C-alpha cells in the first residue's frame, strides 16, 4: 500500500532499514552506557581503593576478566539463539582436573592431555545440544544435568583434593604472560575477534540470530536448527574446557571445587552487555564490556575491604540495577522501532 503525504512528506510504516538502524542505535546506547559506567567506577575506585590503578592490579583484572570472558563468548551466542547454558562452572572445574590428571597420573604428556580436554569439552557440550535438538529437552534442564554430573565427577575423581600440574616452559607460558599481558587475556582478545567475525560476517552467525528471533520461521527458511544448536553447545563446552586448562596452568593444579558460581558471572556479563534472554538480539562487544564491568566490581570490593559475604550482596544489587537499565533502554528502543 502506498504511503500518504502529510505536510509534504510520505507517511507510513517505517522501512526495515530504518528499524534496523534504530536497533543498532539502541545497542550502541547500551554499550556507551556500560563504557561510561566502567569509566565512573575506575575514577571512583582510583580515588577510594588503594592500589587499584597499579599495574599489577590492572593485570590481575585482565586475568580475572579472561576467565569470565572466554566462556561468555560462547554463552552469548547460545542466549542469542534463545537457549541457556548453566553448566560453565563445573565444566571449567572438571576440565582443569582432566587436564591435570592427563599430564601427571595418566602420563599422556601436555599436548595429548590438552587435546583430550578440549575434545571432551566439545563432546559434553554436544551431548547437551543433542538432547535439546533431538528430544526437545529444555536447554536449562539439559545443562542443569550437565552441571550436576560434571561437578560430581570433578570432586569424585579427585576426592575433592587438588591435582598438581607439571612445571615447565609451556605450562609457565599458559599460566603466565605474553609480552607482559596475561596469557588468558591474550587468548580472550584473539577469540573475541574470531567470534565477532563469525557472528557478524558468516551465514552461521546470521542463522544463530534467526533461530533466536523466530525458530519456526528459521526452519521454514531452510536453516538446520538442530545442527546450529548442537554446534552452539559444543562451542560452549570447548570454551569451558579451554578456560579450565588456563585455570589449571594459573593455579598449578586442577581443582574440582574451582570456578564455583562462574556460570552466574558469565550469564550476568552477557545480559548486562545487552543480550536478550528471549533470544534474537545480542552483542559480543556488549558482552566484553559486561565482563569488564563485573570484573572491576569484584576487584574493587576486595580492595575496599568489603566483607566477603556482603560482596555477593553488593554485586547482586549492582548487577540487577545494570540489567534493569538495560531492559528499560531496550524497551524504549523497541517502542521507537514500532512507531
């Protein structure tokens, strides 16, 4: 139907291009808001928390951020596709144990143990994706089962005791620095570039957004939804395994009790970054800003000497407030898009 003229200008429904532009502006607004929040926290903590701006502390923030950020890359795509993965914490812990045992008790050597751990991570992630794709098991339930199973295996195989990893140049490099930057942070930057390209420049990335936006329509369009879901969860399993390897190298041991609650930090970072839990919308740049936001909060609370029990309370309030602001911005953006 043709547009009518009002005051010499065509009126009618906004074009798809205009709608997409509004969505991009909303996303950029959220990212700028997060960036501003991080800058404000840096100024406040730089004044109030002794040693916050020191180089050692900043490198520590980078290292901690990488432990959240690496699995958050995969979880971002999972949530964009309208799914959820809550198995990250136990998956990281079990991977650290698997890697440590492979390099010591099982005598596999570093390369084989590393490859075994990565393959195992991809396999258990694929299992959760297969349950979702083949039998329609909700991803929350599938990954909840994985959370319980991997957590139990990590503690059972170690009797809840750390398993030491061998020393040496390669392990020192994994747990140390590259040109002065913590190795996990370097890995995170490289992976971010790869995932950003996949999400924004490939058919697979577009399929992920399509599945999260409208799965039935995506199926009618010929997108292999089952395959996409299996690949998504295999990816999160692989990234969790990689995080476990880096954690074991950093701590000098695999620990079944490590990474407790990591899945909550990961999901919080993704949602704070602007990814909609309903699926179909999200940004890897926003996720990285969310990771920095959470890491700075955690570090600042420690330096300020806040009681360890109250730290979770303060972090929870700040995270919920940040998500609430994100929701308000998103709703305004969608309302603008509909007008």
